[in-house]
C-alpha cells in the first residue's frame, strides 16, 4: 500500500535521535568528569594564579591617585595622564565656535585613566557621539571614534571656553562620565573614566599660552598645560 512503513521509519528516526542525545549527554558527563578531575589535580593553582594576576592588573589599571592641584590664577591643567603628541591650530565648531588650539594627550594602557577638570567653572556643553573604535595612537582619531565632548565655562578668566574631548580607542570601549551639563566643577576634580588605552583632546582659545611641548608627559589634575595673561 502507498506510504506503507513510513510511520515505522519516522518512529525509528525519533528513537535514533533520542539515543544519540542520550549518548551525547553521557559522553559530555564522562568528559566533564575527567576534565574536572584534571583541572582540580593539575591546573587549580595555575588558574588561581591567573586570577590573582588579572585582579592585580585590574586594581593597577583602575588606580585613582589624588592629584596635587596647583593653586595659581588663570591656569589650565591637564585633564588626563599621558604623553602630549600633538599641539596645533584646529577648528572646533560645536563648542569653541571656530578656530582654536588643540592639545592632544595619548593615554597608554599603563597610564591612569581617570580624568580631571582642567579649570574651575561650569559644564556648559556635553555631547556623546557614537563612532568606531580605531587605534587611539592616531591623533586625529576623534573624527572617527566614539567620543564625548565636554565644554567648560571657566570661572577664571570668567566665561573663557575650554573644551575637553574624551576619545575611545581600539581597546577602550567605554567612556564613563561623572558629570553632566550645568554641573559646577573645581579645578582638578575627577570628571570621568576611560577604560583602557585612549586619548584626551583639549581645546583652548587662541590667546591661551601653551606651557608644554610635544613629547612631554603630563599628570592629570597636576600639570599646567596652559595659562591666560
């Protein structure tokens, strides 16, 4: 008769699949037993050691030293720890409103990654821009990478604009701001965290006097990078 035996074949197929599933579970349990015994017998201290190394590196990476904030008048201090690798003229239309100076600081994976307010004043502008995660080694990566632009309205000189752009990198994939628009901050106050290697750009008015050079290492919250007459 037509289709005779197909029901039996369907039943056999299901029985076979069930048997294969049971065998897979048993094989997995057997393998897990011997793997767990091997790990507990031979690798337990190696795994503990790896965790200790990871924990130590994590504590080191997220260290947050208290800055020795300079007290002089009309100073701009470094918002990030790292190496100055660019100083020059640029155009920043979003907050600075046109031509200004840019000073760029590269933060390697071994640098402190907490950022500090460069001046005392008010957060007058705050904008997060999504983007890529290209290497932060390139000083022009801000135009491609995820970043946060923070505009400071300085209390001294009153009303002066200072911009800080926090830039994610190849490894740094999370920018964690601790401030928002209209917040008031003190010079040297902690404002954000960028996880792993990254970059911080500082935008200064053309009349600001740059006090550092390309190649200098700066300390966030401490190093004077510019001053106003």
